[in-house]
C-alpha cells in the first residue's frame, strides 16, 4: 500500500509540473480564484482559448485520445495525474469540458475518418467549441421523451423543435443533437443523432437567466433547420445508442464540485467570531466541520482507489457517480453553513466586504445546479442502486408504447 | 498509486471469509447471544491456531509478523461475520498496549500466549455511564495494589489479563497490567445491548498491578493505543456495514409488495444507495488509516479519527436501515437484523462516541499545518 507513482507516472508528472509552472499561475491557497465560475468575465473566452491552445501544443490536451484524433495516446492515469496537478493552478475552466469530454468522443466514435480529422484537432486546440443539444422541455432526466422532430427530405433532414438548458450554445461553433425521426415507434427506438454548425440558418439561441443571475445556458429553437444526411451519426432510429456513448462520458467529464470546500469553511470558522467566541470553539460548529472533513477525505481516497484501478489498467464502474452525488450536496451545505456563521451580515454578497470574496454567498446560488446537471441526485441514486447493487429498474409505463400515444404532463 | 492491500493480504482476507462462512460464525454469534456464553471458545481456538490473533505481533514473540495491515483485513471479515470472539480485546487492545509500552519482560511473558490465544487480554477503562476523564477516574493504584470498579469491560469475564486505566501514586492516569485470576479481583457478567459479545464488571480490591509503560505517560499511551485501535475497529465496522447492506439487498430482491419486489421502490433503492455510498467513503477513509498505521505516519492521529467517525456512522446507518428494509421481519428475534444493529452500536461506543472523536478530529486539524487541508484537490496523501 503506497501512494507512489510508477517510474513512468513520475516522469509524466514531472513533465506536467514543468509545463504548468512555466505557463500558469498557482492558485493562492484558500483563495476563491479558480473556484469561481468566471465565464461571464470580460475576455474570459479568449483567455480560455489561449490556454487550451498552449495546453494542446504542449501535448496535454486529449491525453487519452488516440493520436489519429490529435490526442496524446496516453493512459487514463496520465489524465488523472494531469488533472491533479492542474487543480493547483488558476487556469480558465468551463468552456471545453462538454465538447472534449462528451461531444467529440461521440463524433469520433460514430463518425467517418474524415470527420474525425476535420473536427477533433480544432476542438483540442480550443479553436472550435461544441455544445450538447440533448435536453428539452419534455426530456431531461427522461431524455428519450424529447420531441424535436427530424424529417427526411432528399439528402437532408429538416429539424423543428426546441432544446433547453444548452450550456454554452451562445459561444459554441458546433452542437450534437438528438431528435425524433419516428414518433410512431416506442420512445427509445424513434431517435436519430446528428451534429451541426450552430450558425446553420433556422437556429435561434436565446439565453436563459439562471438563479445566480448569470446566463451560461440557453434555449435553442429550430425552425426548418436543414442538416445533410452526412452529419448523421449512427443509423436512422439508433440515436439512443449514440446518445448513451455521450452520457457514459458525461459522468467522467463532470469534474469535482467547485468550492467553497472544507478548507474554506475551516478557515472561516477559525477567523469568524460568534456570540460565544471564535466559531471553531463552538461544539455544534466542530461537529459539522468534522462531518465535512470526513466526507472530503472519503471522496479524496475514493478517487485514490479509482486511480489505483486505472493504474492497473482496470475500468472504474458506475461507482464513479459517488463523487458528484456527495460533492454537490456537501457544497450546498457548506455554503449555507458558512453564511450562518456570518449571522445577519451573511446575506451580503458584495465581495469587497465579505470573507472569501463572497464565495459562500455565490455558492448558495450556484450549488443547486450541480445536484441537477449531469444526472440529478435521484438519477444517480437510481444508477447506484441498479448498476452497483443490482436492484430492479423502476417500473415503467412508457417502454413499449408508441411515442405519440404516451401520456404527457402539463409541464 | 497502489492504494490497496497486497495480493498476499487479499489472499488472507479471502481465506478468512471462507473459513468464517464455513464455520457459520453468524450462527455462532446468535448462539452466544442466546446462551449468554460470552464467546465461542471453539471458534476462538481455531482462530488462534491459524495465527490470526497474533497477526501483528512480531515473530520473535510468537506472532505472524504481518504488521497492522494483516489485522485490518482480518478485522473486516470478523466484523462482517459478527464473529463472537474476543479478538478486538485481545489483539487490538491488550496486545497492542503491550507492544507499545511493555517492558522486554512483559512482552516475553504475555505476547506469545496472547498471539496463540492461550490467554485472552482486554482493556478495562470505562467506569459506568459518562465520559471518562483523568479527573473523574475512580480506579487508583497505591503501592502496587489496585482498587476500583470497571464496567463494561469487553470480554471481562473470559479474560486472563487486563490492561487497566487507573490513577497512579502521582494521581495521574496510568496503565497497569493485572492478572485477573489473582486475589483481589471479583468479576460478574454484565448485561449489555449486545450479548453476542460478553462484557463484565470488574471489581478490584487490592489486586496486584504492575505498571505498563513509564510513569506519567499514561494519557499519551492511551491516546496512541486508541488511534491504532480506531483504525482496526473501523475495519470491523466496515465489514459489518457490508454484511448488513448485503442482507438488506437480498431481502429487497425477494420480498414482494404491491405486486413487485420492494427493491424496485425508489424509497428502498435510494436508501440502500445512500448506505452504499456511506460505506464506500468509510472504506476509503479506513484504507487511509491503514496506510498511516502501517507506516507509523505522523498523519495517524488525524487519519484514525477520520476513519473512526466514518466507520461508526456507516455501520450504524447500514444496520438500522437493514431493519427498516425488512419491515416487521426486521424487528423479530428470529431474523439476524438485530445482531448487526446491536453490534453497530456496541462498536460505535467501544472507543468513545463519534461526538468525542469528531471533537478530537477538529482539535487535531487545528494543530496541523495547512497541507492537511488540501482536501478534495490535494495531491499529497
Ligand atoms: C447548469 C445546468 C447545465 C446544463 N447543461 C446542459 C447541456 O449543456 N445540455 C443538455 O442537453 N442539458 C443540460 N442540462 C440539463 C440537464 O441535463 C437536465 O436539467 C437534467 O437532466 C434534469 O432534467 P430536467 O431539468 O428536465 O428535470 P426533470 O427530469 O423534470 O426532473 C425534475 C425532478 O424529478 C426528478 N426525477 C426525474 N425523473 C426521475 C426518476 N426516474 N426517478 C426519481 N426522480 C426523478 C429529478 O431528479 C428532479 O428532481 C443542464 C442543466 C443544468 C442545471
């Protein structure tokens, strides 16, 4: 039992460290920087593209991707090592994860050799950004409930309908899309998968304002949008199988919950005064701190166990869902508790007067998203119960019924 | 990264699992529970012959010399099987105390017999309800004679020797070795919530007591002993949590209500998913504790407290939700659910409650350098 890298892993880690030290600034310990979702800041996109390009030319973009896609052809453990090291740096995050983590692997997995050569390298280099056009008003957790229509017209398909919650659609160049090509079939069987340029005529992108006040996601309307059949991925009617590839990658792509994490709440408890002295001396506070520390460490060493399996060439299973399930709620709890420690002043969100530059207040507003996006808490519990514990699937009323005969709700 | 047990230790774990299943240790736990027998002597003898009790005792003292990691894998299996044997008392408490602080003569006198199971050792600490503090300690040694009452003492009726916490002549807490067969020791079984593990009240009235460890070092010694034992108990608790979840899962697949297996109801699925997640986090924390223990790492105090809190909570959660998953059947004497439930609470208090351990955890964090806080993004172990 040890935490040592193999000689090859150590050599790779050393190269990563060297690259990061030369190209990025370290995150100040305990600082909010790097946690904050700074996508809306002026110039954020340009900085992110620049960083991605540098990462790519140094060979650290697409570490596990085959070299023919422009990747490094490395191992999953190398990717983990890179992520570990990068986490200590304040580098732009949040623009490329969906494209590189989910869209391009799907395009490469199902597309032609020419498509791989055309789309993978610019995505890796950060010059083209992709978004995921899956969720709809009628299809979120129940993605196969989606209604956007795809109708054949000669060599093209005509798309009509609406997507929702599409992160980054407003700055994306391309998107992957699942649509219904045959409403007369049961829901999972009548779907077909495409990719398209977001500049295609008839695509209308409208930002949605989140509870945080920012607009990272959008509604995307399709009115008679023409997509050539050559941009179909997988067979007609096999869109669900293709979408599953994307979703399988989703759980790996969704990273750690952003902070405040244990360090921030611990620092706060040491510094802030309650009515009876420093918060850290208060028994109720200590009890909470200990619980979060135990969870934080538990997640960390669960990751180390996963790394051990990767290091041996094994594939981690659905137990990877634990990280997001535990991390998202922990974040929400820490944010709210941190505010409680600030008492009546805790509602102030002006960073200039608040501990950790109002990170706790911001997290109160962005943490709910993490419990929904990329598989809600409930869906993740289902996945664990069914695929890890072997309990039966939920009873379904919609399986073998033609899609256009299914009951619908009013929302 | 090799954050796992060696193949040799995994093999030992598998052998232990097979052996305990063959002997049906769970049925033995029930027999002890119903007979009030204290422990299963035949099972204990076999465990001794296989060298498990002395797994962490050096070969020079008759042990197997596998180090603490050997005890960890065995503890998990004994915990899963609810084995009704004085393993924790003898191996994690008495033997470890003597290994930590015993003189050469004490080690030679006791360790070989403890390793083989020829004698049983225990730790006599608690003095009834309420937290134990040095100031409140009633047991005292004057000269070399011990007086006072200890309860509950795990395996106190069966034990041959006890490591006893008492005030020394200097009024400070110290540990003493006491031969329980000698004059001045009276003992009686005491009823507890988990009769599958025997407990006793020990009344000392001038019993001969020899000091264990240097004078004045009692509190520090006890703390070190507890940190080591916390990791070992955590593995026992992990095993228990695993077995209780397995039992709940099996029942959820077999039991039908409203025309379907109860395991297809989300209230049951999500409950058991939460039990699984708590168990996995506890396992990861226990592994880290095992690493720190095996390396004698400076991180041990913090790692031990973390492992202890996670494992106590995870086993108790698994045990209580196992009863819930079984419905009325879970509340019957005939089903084994209550065995896990009893054991979970017993182990959660055995080294002090999670309240105390959480407080200790935070205190240790306060004295750590900042590296200990790297948490989720940390690279360093
Ligand atoms: C910040 C953010 C970014 C997103 N980005 C994208 C994106 O880029 N592309 C994209 O396609 N989508 C995106 N999504 C959409 C996301 O995938 C969906 O919101 C998610 O799948 C939930 O679907 P829903 O919103 O329709 O909620 P619903 O599915 O309607 O769920 C409502 C509630 O019902 C529960 N529920 C639903 N089904 C079950 C069930 N079977 N059992 C138990 N409970 C159930 C859910 O857990 C939830 O609590 C994003 C969402 C968020 C919040």
